[in-house]
């Protein structure tokens, strides 16, 4: 839920890719379906008009919360 709130303000498309699939980071149920576990490597992709700002802020979010 915290990731959804962190990604929501940005116009850019934010996706999270795990070994189990890919999900829109702005949709809680999609993220939950990834069933990501501790230690699992995730890739975050950001594409759009404010992608640089979103990347900076989301990187800070991950460092602070994970």
C-alpha cells in the first residue's frame, strides 16, 4: 500500500517486475498478485513526462522502507 501511495502522484507509468510477473505500481491488487517475497529481486521501470523526478523519489522510498 505504501508503494502505491508513493507512485500515485506521478503521471509516469511505474511498473514493478518480479520473477513472478509484472505489475502496475499504482494498483495494489496487481502488486499483491506478484507475491514478492523478502530477498526477491525486483526491477522498477518508470516511463513518462516526470520519470526523472519519480525515479529519484521512488528510489528514496525504497531505501527508506525496504
